[in-house]
């Protein structure tokens, strides 16, 4: 079956391991990309669902310029902020785990 309309998640899951072999990417790089995509795709879905809910529940037909600006800022915080926050927390967790295992081995 041919998928004639690939979506964003298909692009993310586009056999990163094959790309890694062709372009000589490191396995850890592929794992990091995959971990970021596992958060970025649901965040993008949340932004879309939030916008659709706002459209369906709208009581006012025309929104002001400040309302539009506020909506864009919140969507950027969700769509970009959550994946960045997850990346920082993941790196901190790996550093803490590495430090802990190193400390326990040399005691």
C-alpha cells in the first residue's frame, strides 16, 4: 500500500536508522532525534486541538489583535517550549545518572 499523503509523524519516523547508516550518523544522535520527536508530535497535536477548540467554542466572531498575539505566544510555548524543556530534563537526568553510577563504582 502506498501512502500518497504522508503526515508529519511519518516524516519523523521515516526510518531514522536507515538515514543513520547512509549518512554515518551516530546511534545516539538517532535516539536523541527520536526522543525529541516523541514529545514534539504530541505537542503539535495539542496546539492543533487547542486551536480547533477555540474556534468551536468562540462566542465572538472577530478576535482582537492582542487576542491573536496571545494565542500565538501560547502555541509557541507549547509547540517549542515543551520539547526544549524535555530535552533539558533528559540531558540533566542522563548526567545525574552517569554521575551517580560513577560515584557508586568508586566508593
